[in-house]
């Protein structure tokens, strides 16, 4: 039996743009996703867009009961900035009512509400002004954060500013999976820098508004493993970590941007524009906790034909295809649960053993109806196996002293996955896309048992 610490959070994560639906109704303004789907629907799997998603806006009351039915004691979702403040300034009362009722219902069902502010859903009015490239986005985000803390602070005791901030940077400005889908390393770095400052500005305001709650940030972590111990491969892994992990984790927890990162960017003429006062903002506003989304490791080797100045991250490290890898073929991601142990020890040794939790972990599988039994339940044993293995390695890290306070699966009910639409399903509940009916999968029953025993 693997026992987890007292008060361990067993939960799930989701986000407003991927679940709420009613995406242009009840006062909500468009995000880049609404705009992009409107202008280029063919980019989206089976033309599935953001307007309906999983219908949480209309089903939230029953959904809170469903969360309880699978033993969740906590859940993270996000507020939609474009719903709460459609023009960036004016509060939408319908949004306030919706979120207050939703968060209160969660609490009534024994679910601790953890709220994130930005989950890739840039309001279109701000994107029209340059999005995170425009330094004024920092102030706009801080206003949104303050408004949220004031409106919902009595219901939410754990806040996070951003979900996976590096993802909107790389997907929007390098790899073209998010709007504006351009390829420009220099602009990507400016976007990252302003995002970091927006996070810091929100933490600063948080400390002014409340003393009784906690704030953190959610980062995606892909521990980097070099192909070999050869110097060039090890250097590639180090640089990959600088760009992908330490760029946000170090400033969030330690208050510093790694010197090696600044030097590397300077060497390639990629430093962002900075202003006086930024240094203090970064140094002072540290988080109370960290959320880490873990799906897959990163395996790298020395870059193949590096350019200087670098034009892409591939000029610093190349992907390495490890022949022994075990794959999730649907998502194309390696399955490597051992990494959660490495992550746990990294947090202990390199980040002052700050409280942290696994804020997302899960397995996306296509065509899950193949696994439906006669009574209509999806028998997702592969998902149970996946979570068990990951939890086992996490448990070992906790036994060795890592300060991990929870595990959130991705996700509660099958949700909309950006350009992938509803291709891969991750939920404890299956969503019928025609009726929006939810039905518990076998993994939901398993989760309830784990949560009841606080282990397995
Ligand atoms: C994380 C995001 C989620 C979610 C998940 C699964 O990176 O925070 O929003 O989508 O990944 O990935 P995907 O939906 O791309 O399969």
C-alpha cells in the first residue's frame, strides 16, 4: 500500500476555454481561439471549435456532484478573462454570477477550488494591440488579476497566474499551434519576458489584496535527458533546461533569471527589451507554491547544424529519439513515469523544497468507444495503469522528503484540446459530443477508491 501525506489533494484540472462553452454568449468577448476558429476552421480537428466544448457553463451544478462522485477533494479550472472583463475594463456581471455560483457549488460538494487566471486564452482586443508583445499587457493582466482576487477571494484560497506560460510562447511564436502562429525567436522571447513580468505584477497585487490565501504558477515540466554523457549532448540538455524550465521556474521560486540564460541570449542577440524596475519586480514577488504539469520527458542531443545567431531552439539542442521509449501513440508522447521521481527530487534539492503539486498528468486516447463494455462504461485500464505508475514514482519522491501536496489528473470530463479538438480523450468522464451527456469511466471509480484510502 502506498500511503500519501495527510490532506493530500486528489483532484483534476481543466480550463475555461476547453470546457465552458457559450464562448460568445452571456457577455463574453472573443479570444484568439474564437477568432482563429472563425477565420481558419479547417485547422481544427474535424472542424471542432471553442463555442460549445464540454458545456460546463450550463452543466456545472451536476458536474460538481460528479466531481464528488469520483472522490475529488480539489479541482483547478480557470476564469475566462474575456468573459469577466469583455473590454478589459468593464466587469461582466453575468460572468461574476456564473463563477461565484460555480465556485460555491464546488465548495458545497467538498471540492477545494483552485483558480488559474490565464490558460492560453488571450482576449482578441488585447491581441489586436500586440498581445504579450505589447508591454501594456502587463498592466492589463494585473488589473484582471486584481479584479479576480477581489471578486472571488472569499471562495478561492489557492490561485495561480498562468498555465504553462512557455506554451503560448513557443506555440504562438515558434511552432504555429496557437494564434498568431508566427515564427520569430526574438519576438517569442519578448512575449516570454512580458508574460513573466505579468505573472510577477499579479503576485505583487495579490500580496496587497490578501494575506490569507496562496498564489503560485503552473509550469509544464519535461525533465531533460541527454542522449549521452558526451560534452555536447550534456550542454544541449543544459541549454534546453535553461530555455524551457528554468526560464520561469527560477524567477518564480528563486527570484532570479539564470545568468547563463541571459548570457546565452545576449550571445545570440536575443535579449528582450527591459526597463528599470523589472529586476526588483522579478526579485521580490515569489510564489507560495508551484504546480507542475508532467506528461513526457524531453530527450535531447547536440544540435545538428546550429546557426548563430540562433533562429530556433533547435539551434541549441536537437530532439533525440530514444529507441527504447514507450509511447502513447495517440498523442505521440513518450510515457516515462520515472521522471516524476526526478522532478520531486529536483524540487527538493534545487528549489528549497517549496510546496508543489502535480497539477496535470494524464493520458489522451483516441476512439475510446472501442473500450466500452455492455453497460456503457469505458474500461480505460490503460489510464489507470498510467496514473498508478506515475503515482508510484511520485510517492517514492515524497518518501524521500519532497514537499508534494497533491496530484491532479488531466482531466475531469473529456475536453476540447485546441487544434486537436476532441480527438484524444483524457477525462474521468466520457463526454457524448451530441448530447453533452457525461458517463463515468472505470478510471473515475478507481480514482474514488484511491482518494478514499489516500493511496493505493
Ligand atoms: C497541457 C495543457 C492542457 C491540455 C493538456 C493535454 O499542456 O495545459 O490545456 O490540453 O496539455 O494536451 P493536449 O490537449 O494537447 O493533448
